[in-house]
């Protein structure tokens, strides 16, 4: 990249969210997204492989944080405690300044099957990252997979609650509450 | 449909699987699938909305069976037992005569992100169907969601084991074994 372009990803994402909200995902082109952001189509494709990815660029970093969060919990932590460590590690990403964008993004993704499918693919990668981080701590199968699946469920539930309640409650507190509920539920399956 | 076309869906699916295996999903057209099956492109689109759906047409019925299986378990069954009832209800679908096709399908789906994403979307619908069937039995949240997620995990794991071992073991036995392992794992999360 020849020039310094501050916050290029964020600008393209915000332009895309605005256009998807106004005209719908299908009826928005990459050229229009780039133009709205004051950039070129060529620049867009330097950052993103396709139109969908503009809404998912932060998730690779997020998945990395989940893995690190699990790795960083004490050696004697249970699988659920390790997942709790992962949720605590990602909580700072979901500061109040991100709330408006998250609120705009949620209905845009829900309205389009292509976006829902990409979101599910990222969820699968999140489960895999948590499972591998748990395995690296010596958690065997299928406990690592069950903990990772419930970790992804905890994250999805926490995120939805944060989108709703993020003005009053912070992500870390919602995450701890959600995980505690899932822990109780896992013990009530019979 | 003017004419009687026995097993049209199966013929199109088998033709698609053969072509996807030989040439790859991306390089196969709907016209080629129809031709291989001895049918027209027009007929293909009478049955399937797009090229992807030819591999997923059985899943609506499967999801219905999961819901019915849960509804059909005794009123005093625990959530895990109800999920076990669902797996037992779908087991007859996975008879030995289906094994060759399942073995051919698995690597085809895994090789293409579009197909993986569609599979994940169907999994989400399966979770929703089980969650709703559990809710209809009076199972509250988040227990119903946790049971449904673990039910989908049990199904995915059982299916993978059946693809591998289906010559010697039947689906119902593999399902019971898998669910029992997940039940133990859910109790070992700490």
C-alpha cells in the first residue's frame, strides 16, 4: 500500500452499512461503497475479497482474542472458566463507541441469507479456535468441543443482549451473566 | 408437473454429486447436471431454486422429523432424552443404502465454501426446530437452546461417524453412543 489511509476498513464498513441499510445488500455495488467512502473500487479490493467481507473484517482478530483468552486462564481453570476467560478477553472490543455500528449491522446481516451464511461460517471458525485452545490446555474430546460450542452460544447471546442493553450494561458483565446461565442450563439437561 | 418422473430429485442429486466430484462444484453448470440426469434445465429449476439446493433437498424433511421425534417422546422425558428421541426418529433415514451417497457428498461439501455455508444454514434451522419442539414441551430457556445446540452437535458427530463406520454400525446405535458421550461431557465443564 503506497499511501497512508487512516481507518480505511472502518470507513468502507460504515459506507457499506449505510448503503445496505438505505438500499439493501443486493442493490449496493462495491463501486458505490467505495465512492461513499471517498475511495476507489481498487482500494476496496485491496482490503476485502468481496462485498460480504466488508462486514466481517474484524472477526479474524476477534477469533484470535478468543484463543488467547483461553490460553491465558490459569492452568487449573475448568473448561467453562477458560471460556469465561475468552469472553473477558474480547469484552474490551465491545466498548460503548461500537454500539451504534453493532446496532446498525445486526438487521443488515439478518436481512440477507448470504450474510447470515458468512456469519455462520465465522462462528464455525470461532468454535474451532476455542476447541483448539482448550485442547492445547489438555482438555479432551468431546469436552473441548462441547465447551467451545457453548462458548460460541454464550458469545452470540451476549452480543445480542449487548446490542439491546449496551447503553446501560457493559459487555463483560453481560458475558459473565450469560455464561453462568448456560452453565446452569448444561446441568439441567437430564 | 405434467409427466411422472420417478426419483427425479435423487437422479439430479446423483448426477450433481458425480459432476461435482469429477469437475468440481464451481465448474459444473445446472445444464450439465440436468443433461447427465437425462433431464432438462427447466426440470431442474422446477425442483431446485439453485445449484446448491440439489444437495440439500432432503433436509427440510429431516428437520421436520427432528421436531416430531422430540414431540413424540414421553411427557416426563428430560431434554436430553427428548433429543435422543429425535435422533432415533431420524435414524431410519440413514439406512445402509444411503451410505455410498453420503460418502460421496461429504468431501464435495467440504471442498466448497458456498456449500459449507448452506450446510451451516440448515444446521441453524435444525437447532431452531429442536428448540421450538422443546419449548412446546415446556422446556424453558436457555435449557431448550443448549439442548438443541447439543442435539445438532450430536447429529453432526453421529453423521460423521456413520459415514466412516456405517458398514459395521447402524446410525441409531452410533447416535445413542454419541449422545451419551455428550451428556457426560456436559457434566464435565466445571
